[in-house]
C-alpha cells in the first residue's frame, strides 16, 4: 500500500501547486481495504482559544469514517458516520448545540448523496432528532429498496413534523429539543434576541430595514460557524458526500437552508467511464444572493480516478481541496493507511476582507491496492 498523507498535524498544507510527498508502506499479502475522508467543522470564525476543540472534533470525525472503511463499509456509510461525530460536538452548528430560531427552538437541515447509485436523502427543519444526517441516510437507504406498497414512490426529502415522525417510525430515537441546546447556543440566542429588539425599537422607517437586516446577519455570521460536511471515497472508487446544519441564528421557524436542497448542500457522482473522475462536494455558507454585500461560504471537494497498473494492482488517485471566503475554516483529512488524521484551521491572509477574499488549499493522496 502507499500513503502520501503521513505529515505531522502541525505541518501546514500547501497550495494546489505543491503536492505532499509520497511515503511507501510495504504490504503485498492481501488486497487492502482503503479509502479517504475529508471533513470540515464549519466555515466562519474559529477562535484561537478553541482551536484545539475544533481540530479534535475533525480528527474524531475522520477516525470514525476510517473505522467504517476499514470494516469494509462503502463510502456512503463512512460519510454518514463522520457527520454523526460532527453533529454530536457542542462546538459545531449541527445537531447538538445548533443555532436557535426565533422561537428559541432547534430546527436542523441535513442531506446525503451516494455517488454510486445517485440516490439522495434529506431532511429540513427537523426538531427533536439528535442526528439529522441519520434520518437523511435512512431515507436514502429506503429509497434504494424501490417502490412502496401499491406502487407508491418512497420519500427522499421530508421536513418538519413529518420528518420527525418518519424517523421515529423507522427506529431513530427522538431527543427533546431542550436537551440539544447548549450553554453557548442559549447565550447566543439571548444576545441575538436583545439585538433584534433594540434594532426594532430604533427602526423608524423603510430606510432602516436593510441596515437592521445586515446588522443581524453580520452579528450572526462573524462569531459563529455554519454548516458542517464531509466527502469520502472508498477503495472501490465510490464517492459520497453529506452536509448538516442548524441553519441561521434567529431564522424564522420552518426555514429550510441550502444544506437540505438537492444539488445545493452536497453532491456525489461516480465516474461513468475510465477516462472521467468521480466527484464529491459539500458546501457551507450564507445564501448566495446578488444583493449581499459579502458572500460568505466554504466548500470541500474531492475528485478521484482509478488506475490499473502492472501485475493487476489497482490504485486510486484522490485530489482534494477546501476553499472559503469566511475568516476561517477548520478541516481534517485521513486515509485508511494513515495512523491518525491531519487537521488544519485555514485562515484568510492578514489584511483581507471576509466575503471579498478567497482562500484555497488542498493536496493529493494515492490509495494503492495490493496484488492478490
């Protein structure tokens, strides 16, 4: 097997123009179970004081996905496992500790896509479920089984109470919304509510409306994180992508963000022939509206191709990158051959303006199959 991802955690990733060096590992006795995962814990602002926590959750998410791949799971199961770990962290805006809406409740969005079958599963504005991505993944699985009784088409996207009830009926336990709120999310809600009340009292007419809206969005976006996501490729070359989000702080109840929408929050598609690439993408950020002064967002991407070499050995070359216009973005990545995940908080260059500047970093990994 071969791994190119054995640099220390402290080593900074290069630009796409510079590739990490290869490091050979010897094993030619059996075919390896392999794969690669890239995750992110939100595009936004990551304080130096909490850098250790952000990196730790990315490391745990990578390890959980790799454990699945080592056990022989396909990419779609591995990517779902990574998202569960990210949702369980109180430091991310997904699942546990998500932003609260105007009514002081947590409503989450999530979606997942299998590049092999092109099946998709999603939930929107779902409450009372600890891991929304688990519901999205179950919707995807049920959809793969085909039509329901009487020829009915199975759902792939459910929202609100309907999504919650469907999840419970399919064995996914409910979790009271108040137990999903954290000390941080509750204090942020109280702070944002006071800001909104003050802005409404100061609002004297139509001319203040835009300023108030921008003030609220800037206040919500500069100090907190957004959608989390992951992309995975397994040794067979199957790709999958997933995304999960608590949505905007102080959003209107029932609002569904881009994380849940087909072709918007995530995308995964296997190569259709030997000359093309498999691709997986997971996005994060605010609505991309032309009227916005600042476009804040982030994305992780991988593409890969399978090559058959001498003596019937097979390898997969994975190219991956992350990019963001926010102040920072925390990422983690790991191949099955690595002993531990690498983590990095990418930041915009000093002096640049978030929403008007762009950071791009990435690398290349080769997953080597072994001659049987």
